[in-house]
């Protein structure tokens, strides 16, 4: 990545990290995908039970492959015939891996979910939550973060899954009540009551949607 872009991203990341710390959450800067992977594995710890939602960012830094092949008890929901059982197993995991649809400069995260398994695990259950967040998801404030989640992340995901929603066709949120909508649950994470539970790795890259 361009040196000037990296410098700008690092300065902005430090602002986000300060905001996270004020909200009883931990933030980390990773200049490369490799650094992000190393930090994530360090936070997870060998031998831990680990699961995740549909975090493309975790795939992109190589984290999912590392969990599958390393010394971890990876609960792979794709390997379960009973998807509900896999989702329920997440609540008792040591670590839940996620990304964010958007994060504000002062450390508030916004996530939208269809089945609610991801946002519910972020809010409660797993002992630790590790977020992998590309700098493309940083927004100035909560309003712009919500707009990004609804008008960028959601349309791309409905298109990716081949769903029949207005945003699949137009690329913009229509505040729909379609049977295929993935905007069923909105989670705004503005503070963590449990110290040491939420960790956010900010990666100097464009990751996920």
C-alpha cells in the first residue's frame, strides 16, 4: 500500500484505538495482513475453542485456514449438518471471530444481521470476541457508520448470496421488509461491560464489505 496512505491509516487507527479504549475495548494496529494474522492468533491462544460468523475479512488475512490447520478447536459451522447446533455451540466458545460492517472514529461498531447468530454472539456468550476490521470500514460518526452498513455492506452481501431484495437490484437500501432481507437485527456496540472481552484489529487494507 502507498506509504502516504499507510501513514494516514495508522494515524486514523490510533484515533479509533483511543476511542475503543475509552469504551473498555482493546484496539490494535496491523500494518499488513500478516501482522493482523499474527495478532489474531496471539489473542486467540492455542488450544482455544473458536468459531465465527460470516467474516470475509478473517478469510482474507488467512485466519480461517490457520484455525483449521493449527492447534485450535475450530467449530466450523460449514461442517455441521445441523446448522442450529453449530450456531448454539458458538455461545460457549472461548473465542468468537467477527468483522464489523462499520466502525466510527471514536470506537463504536455497527453490525447488521439476518439470522442474528453473529450479532447475538458479539453481544453475549463467547468469552472473547476478536474483530478483524479493514480501514475501509472506518466512518466519521455513528450516522455515517449506519449508512455504510445499510448501503454498502448489505447490498454487496445480498448480491453475494443471490437474494431477492431491492438493494440487490439497486445497490442501495430501500428499508425493505422483503422475505430475503438480511437487515433483521442491528447491533451497535458502544461499550463493553466486561474488560478484556472485545478486541479489534485494525488492518491497513481494504477487507470484506
